[in-house]
């Protein structure tokens, strides 16, 4: 038991370092592109880092491995997060990140499954990811495959009716191989989610649609680990992890600032952001 605890502690230390790399990549690539969505990319880093570096079965050398777990970035504007994690995982070279949004680049403003290895589905039109994930999950059951499907949703995205049709579908078909993760940072492009279109009581809504609900601190790796372990044990119903996060997490002047939903930092701001992130590694 002591060994397991020590192993977990060591894994968390490594994941924190990896998450910091991912955040630095996000800041650099969006600054270089002079365009992108830093706030919602930074907020979900810890959950997605845990998925790719500890939870999911996947193989960068064989991106189409049939038994791989699937990850769908339903909030496709957080593409810098996905690109950074894919690069750090070995799907392509990290230096390619600096081509974000440039003419001819594989790293478009939203993920393109036809051009970039590791991207399961092209996303951008909000609300569609969970429906696609349901289809993959149903296919897995029909083909007697043991893979799991993880879908990252935005809180503003939950204002889309399609999300709730998909929620109803997953419950109806008892898709216990689907896990949704809600990046609940409280801000969307037009302001606070509660003011634009309040989605609360969000936990009760998902429960009413037949889902098993877990609420966590989306920056606490222990809580992240425990939540994924719990949903893997579900039988006969899908699970959602509602991760309470901070928009722009890790960069002081971006945290909880709605302008950085879709605003690139200036070069001097990038320098400050990288300094802060490097201090986190000490």
C-alpha cells in the first residue's frame, strides 16, 4: 500500500512538470500565431495531461491502433491544448507547434482529423463532440472492443441543445464506456456563463439525464486520478466529471479574465507568462 502511495506521488510530480510544459507551449504558440484561445486551453491542461500521460491507452507510433482509447476535444477552439499534448506525447515534433494557424500548417485553428495524427474527429462547431463519442462507444460495444471514449466539453458549450440530445442518447444506450469531462471555468467569449445563459444546476441536470456525476477540482491531480478510476468501474450508465477550473490557469494576468478567451498575448506578456510558469517548476 505504501508503495502504491509513493508511486502515485511520483506520477503526480511528473504530471505537474508535463502540464507546465504543455502550458508553456500553449502560450508560445498562440503568441507566435497572434491568434488563438489561451484561456480555455490553459484551464483544461491538467485533466487532459492526466488522460494522455496516465489514463488513456494510446500509441503515438500507431495513431490508428484499433484498441486505443479515444479522446474528443468537443470544445475545438482549445486546439492549442490538444496540439501541445499530442506533440509532448510524440505524435509529431514539438517545434511544429510554432506553425499554429499559419498558411499550410497542419495545426489549424480547430483540429483537422485528415491532416494531423492523433486527432480523432474535426471539431469546432460546438455541441457535436459527445454525439460523435456516443457513436464511437456504440461501435466499440458492437465490435466487442474494450476501448473507452473521453469527451471534453466546455461549460458554455452546454448551452447547446445537441449536448443534451447526446446526453439522453448515452444514457438510453447505457454507454458505460463513455466519459464526459466538463471544463467548468465559468467564462465564455461573451462573459460569465451564468450571465450569458445560466447552465446551473449543472450536476442535477446531468443526473436527471441518467448520468453518474463526479465534481472535482480540475487542477488537483489526486482528484483527477480518483475520478477517472471511479468512472472506469461504472456499469450500465455513462459518467461525467465536472472539473471546476480557472480560466487561464497558471498565468496570473490571464486567470479569470474573459478577454483571454480568444485573445493572444503580446510578446512582452508571453515573457512574463513563461517566467511565471518556470517559477512553478522550482
